[in-house]
C-alpha cells in the first residue's frame, strides 16, 4: 500500500509541474481542458498522498486547488457547448 501511495504522490507532483511548465512556456493555455485535468488529477493524487502522510496543510491546499479547477473546467465545457 505504501508503494502505491508513493506512486500517487509522484504522479500528482509530475502532473501539476507539467501543467505549470507547459503553461509557462506557452505550450498549454491556462484555459485549456488539459490544463484543468492535469491540475485536478494531480491534486487528487496529492490529496491521497498527503492524507496518508498526515500532512494536512498540504491536503488543504490541494483540496482548494481542485475546488478552483473543477468549476473552471465546467465553465470551459459550458462555453464550448453554447457556441
């Protein structure tokens, strides 16, 4: 179980860094669905990891990260389907 949780932590970290890096180099727009998906799934994996490690301050920030990203993704889908 520990190995699986560690893998989740690494995947989450990489996803969020990839989203940030690609956005910083203008390879991925901050309003693209891939940016949101990378942040949401990365946040979920990091929540699993930080809860397991009892690092609740990090858990909190990742919950907020997801709370920001999910409505943004929903808004993107709504805009896309109303055009």
